[in-house]
């Protein structure tokens, strides 16, 4: 996020003529949500006439509909009244980011470092390396690898980590910064994801309506929205897009939050990168449905 110097997606939309990025944003959302509904109802592939949606991989419009989020919500809901354990669970989940592993967690495993490490080691692939980069973490002068952070460090520091987040007074950006002052990660996106997840369970500690930092994948499209709307920063842009939802998508299943606009701007950047020819259907980008 704000500490990342190189953004590989910065020029993804360069040269693309997009007369109305606000309409483009909501057009993407409506078509992607329509796809989800058709797929969930059992309709056969393809669920869209759009060749980009037929061939590319995209997250759902609403975070709670994605597989990893569903796994996190199902597991962590049990610990919403035990805040340090909740924090440990969410930080592990975002360092792992694999629903198969999260679905196999239990309180006995989460509260026992030895069992946690054994459970992770037994997995053929314990984390999703492709979702986003996760760097080593520093704590009190010692460096911890991704696996050691997830299985040992977060268990050991769940109380002081919880205190840091609690003292941010509901502010996602401040909480992320305070944690990263300790962790010293070049890309604090995994911290941000764990912190914003807290809002699902403890809105009294992390406000769902809190402004959020901008991830590198969302910058290019949020810049387009900001310029088009004549606003001063991405946070103002997110707030304005939430207001515009009533006009452009009045029958949406729920009102957007700042995290939704940031998250969906990343997905729009991906979609319009295909339109722009700066992204190709290859490797992990290719969507291959089981029913295809």
C-alpha cells in the first residue's frame, strides 16, 4: 500500500478510452453479480455473453460471497466475543488465504502452537501464494517467515496485537499503520485484510464504514474515478461512489462500504486491462469452470 514503491499495475489502463468510469464500474458490478446468481442457481456455463467474463477470473462483487471469506466468517464467528483469539484467527486466515485449510481449523488447533504447525505442515499447499504477496514479519527485533508468523507468532502476540488494533478507535487505515510499525512489511496488504475482516465481527472495534487505504491493484481505476468526479483523494472517491450506488444500482442486495469500492476498483482494473490489451488470458488468469 502506501509503502510500496513499485506498482506493476500502474500503467494497465494507459491509453484506454473510458468516457464514464462510474457507469463502467457499476456495469461491471451488475454483470458480475448476475453471473454469481446464475452460477449459484445451477445454470450451466456460460453465465454471460461477455467473453472477458467467460475466460477471466474475477472475485465476487460482495466479499462475503467469496469462498475464503465464507470460510473465515464461518470459523471466526465463534470467537467474536474473545477478541485476542479472533485477531489471531483472522491474521492466520489472511496469511493462509486458503478456504480448504481454514475450514479444517478448530479451537483446539488454533490455541495450540504445536498442533497448528503440524496441521499446516501436513497440507500439500498450506497457503495461497498467488492471492497477494506476504512478506516476513518483524516483531521485537526478530524476523518471522510467513509460516512461522501464521502458526507461532500470531499465537504469541495476540494480546498486544489486539491492543494495537483496539487503540485505533475503529480506523482501518490507522490500525493497519500501527500494526505495520511493528511488522515492518513493505506491502501491508495482508495486515489490512485481517484488520478489515474484524469489522464483520466487531464493528465496535473496527468500523465497517471506515475509510480504507488503496491497494496497488486498485490505484489505476480509482485514479480514473477520482479524476472523473473531480475529487481530491481516493477516500473521497469511495464515499461518492457509495452515494452514487443509489442512482446506478438501486436494487443491489446491500449498500457498498469503502472497502467494497476499493476492492471492486481492483477488479475493474483487471477487467478493463483485458479490454485495453494489457492483460492476457493465460496461466492463473484463465477461468475454467467445472461445468465447461
